[in-house]
């Protein structure tokens, strides 16, 4: 009997014993195609020899050095790699151990920045409904995932939320994408004015929304308009690329496709590729300078930040994903995945929308395609799909509560960047069969 408090109590999980390429093998010898990269983590698949070698080399040098005493060459190298790859204006890196930690650090950076520059009254955080920014208290409060927030709401700090950019359900009849983007920007500006133009410290958003909505990207010039609102009122823009970043959408940073640069960017998941727990915040020169010229420190820290073995793994992952053909393969295989899903599921009466960028795709499940009516939440369609997919040897990432935290189901796909055409086709085949079986049950 297990002594682990598993995520869901009373279920019997298969035991993973091996991983190779895009497959995970359990103790019964069953092989599972990793169509979701775990949780959009395993960007290079499993057991990548170059990453393992880099970790072994670092283990032979030093495995841990607390950052209050030392820096390490490998952590410095990783920071230099990230700054070199980032859009111009993101000049410094703060290393952490995961996505939630990265968001917490970014929020504290935003608050400390305004204290340092003499605007301590700025305290409000605005994010979007149906977003997800992590499970620690500050990150959970910032996120707009209603189901995840519900039981913890009494202990969450106050935050504020505006509408997501969710064209499939919220674009009005006859409304252009440009008009929709403008409407959302006006809503954001109205919220800023409601809270006080000099009271808001940050707006937080995922460039492509991951777990909560299922690979929903923005329309038209939405993020350019958001950037303008933030600039107008002196608000910091925090982009959460924990799930959608590090090449997942076909560019190293998802914001590159929006033509903007954030003040703070959080990354994790694909940064370490699952080989070690790691995340990071990239920050602008103005934020760094406020700390450097003010108190001379960032008042924050965790025990394992800048961990040398994690940094070694991430440095090698970054090197590999930036090789000439890697992002090209993400785009090619992403296009193939979209085309395959469109062909196999596009006419299904139970599939409302198929969307995404690169190797980050979402399939929204509906009870009625014409009305977009979701399934009764009591049917837990997302759980049924996951069960049927696992039976067929496919790992995917289904979630419920897509629409409002209670209603709606979707499936998120985020396979490794090394995936090949025949493996993309297997994902399509197995997911299609799983969806058909789940809705028929």
C-alpha cells in the first residue's frame, strides 16, 4: 500500500520504470506515447544522452552551492544563454526551481520595484479569468482558475481579473478580431481606472493559455494593446511563459510572435525538459537598476535556486532546442498535428474547436457542435478521455472547467520537439479513438 499522498487518493497509478525518446514504459511493460510531455515539460523526450552527460559532468564537480555564498560557472552560463535568446530589453535572470516559484518571484519583484522607485502605494495585481499561474498562494491568487482557487479563496490575497482572450466563445457575432482585441483592452483600462491609475502594479497573462483553456492564443494585436495600456499607466507587464515558452509554440519565447517585450517573464517546464526542477524569471534593466541603485538586493530566495545540476541540465536543454532545425521541426510537426486533428476530428459533433501554435494544441470537447453546449460536468468527460487514451498507450492532458471553472472540457497536447511524422499520426489516431470511446460511454 502506498505511503504517498497522491494527487487523487484511491486510484492505482501505473509505475513508470523507463523512458526513451517520446515514450514512457511502465512496470508491466506497457509503452505510452508521451503526447503531452507530461505537463508540457519533456521537450526533448526522455533519457536524452547529451543532457544526462552534462548532468554527470556537473555532479563530478559540485552538486550544490548555496547562492548566499557562491555563484557557479554553470548558472552564470545559463543566464547568459537566456539573455542572449530573449527579446531585447530582458537583461537579467533570476533562477528558481519551478513555475510557481517563478511567478511568486516575479510578483515580489514587481512589488519591490515600486517600493524602490518611491511608489509604494502600487499593490494591485490584475490577471485574466480562466488563467493559471501556479499553485503557491500568490500564484494561485493571481490565476483565474475558479476551481483551483475555490476552497483556498479565504486565504488568498486580493487580486483582480478581467476577461480572457477566448475567441471561440467570446468573439461576438459580426465582431472582427481587431474589434475584439480593442474591447478587451478597454476592459483592462477600465479595471485599472476602477482600482486607481496609480494603484496597480502588474498585469499578468499567459501569451498562449495552457492548462486552464487548452492552447488558446490571442487575436490580432491584443498584446500590443495590452502593452499600451500598461505603458500608459506605468504598470509592469508580467508574461507567464512557464508552459507556452522555451520553444513550445515555435519560437523560444512565445511573446516573440506578438511583437512585444514584457517587463518580467517567467519560464520553467521546457527550460529543464524534466531532467531537473528549474525555472527562471527574466527581468528588464529598469527593474534590475531599481534594486541595484536602491536597497542593493532582491528580498527573496529559496534553498535550491541556481542549483548547479539543474543549471547544467537546463543549459544543455537550451543549447539543444536552439539548434538550427529544432524550432523548424516544432513548426512542421505542429502543422501536421493540427492538420491531422482537423481531418480526424474537425467534423465530429463532439469537437468544438481545435487550436494552438507549434507543438501546443488544444481540442475543446462539446456535447453539441452547433450551440457549443458543453457536456454535463457530472460526466467528467476530460477524465474519461484521459482513461481511454491511457488504455490506448497515449499520454495527453485533459482538463475540465474550461469555460468557467465548472463547465467545459478540453484536451491539451504538447509532445516533445523531437517527434516525427509517424508519431504525430499515432497521437491523432489514439486521441481520436479515445474521444469517440469516451463520449459513447
